[in-house]
């Protein structure tokens, strides 16, 4: 059996590709239904083939979700390493090597997300379950090099950051929406 530490280094990329594909498949169906409802789809078929429209939408949505998940992974890695810098007693990087195996959670979640792309609730559940499972795994793997107070601090650091990040994104979206609605002539 291979014991190379880099054997699973491609799992995050595959996971991002799979989750992006699953979300784009779902959103492509939603957009096609919306375009049919407002009557634009029939006009688009006059200029493009039906499969061409589907593939173009799928590719654009996949690219959007790929960039979104890649950015979230970059942020998550930074937060993980910052939390280890602040709270861990490990100076050799052993904890960082140990948590690499957690990419299996996202790879398995990515595979299940393709099947779950029929319903947004299932899809979000798979994504959230993958994130939560990885977080529990992360806490378990780094807990040996943390005191009890440092462990609580690490958990609160993660919870505070993701809560603040989510609130900031939601606030920005609401402000953008309100300014767009306010700018419409009535």
C-alpha cells in the first residue's frame, strides 16, 4: 500500500468539481424552467440548439460554482491554519498533515451531491453534512495538541468567523437587492 502523503492531494479539486457540477445541474434546470415561464426560451431556440443552450448554461453555472467553492476552500484553509497558529502547541505541522485525510469527507460528499442534485434540500444537506463531518474530524485530529481552553477557543474562532462571514454576505446581498429595487422607476 502506498504511504505517500501527496496521494490524496487532488481530492479537494475533484470535490470542488463534483459539488460545482451538482449545483450547476440543479440551477440549470431551475433557469431553463424560469426561461420557459417568462417566454424567453422559445426565442432562444430559434438562434441556438436546445442542447447548446443547456450546455452553455451548464458550463457558465459550473464555472460560477467552481469559483465560489474554490474561494470558500481558500478561505477555509486560511481559517484552519490561522486557528492552529493561534491555539495549537504543534510547531512541526503534524496537525496540518493529519487533517489532510479529511478531504475524503468532501470527496464522498461530492459523489453523493451528483445524486442529490435533483432537489436543493438534498444537495444543501449533503454539502452541510460534508462540512460538518470535516469540522468534527478536524477538531478530533487537532485536539491532542490543544488544551481544553484552546480547544474551546479554536471552536469559537471557527464559529465566530463563519457566522460573521455569513452575516456579511447576507447583508451585502440584501443591500444590493434593496438598492436595485429602489433604482427601478415606478
